[in-house]
């Protein structure tokens, strides 16, 4: 018995085969007015998710957009 399962989004093509369907990422988030600068010097606007997590939207070399969540230091 499997406790966890993961699936892919697929649809039938004209030949009756299943093909992967790329889902758009949910880029909704409240702008914080802050920025994040990565190690290469690229500056991104920081967004706040519905759950309170901070993230930026990055683009891979192949052009895929994804959320990059930021881990912040604990306040002392």
C-alpha cells in the first residue's frame, strides 16, 4: 500500500498518446517593497505568499519560471 503518491498533468494528443501538460506557476503574492540580490548580482522583487513565506520568481536557463523561497535568519 502506498501512503504518498505524486502525479503529472497529462492530456491525450491527436494520436491517442498521453503528453505532459505544463501548468503555469501561481505567481500571486503581495509585493513587499523589498528586493533579493542573488550571487550573480541579479535583483528580484520579494513577494509574500498567502501562508506568509517570502519568495521571488526566477527563470531558469531554459526559460522555465519557478518560485524560489527565501530562508531568513531567525531574529534574536
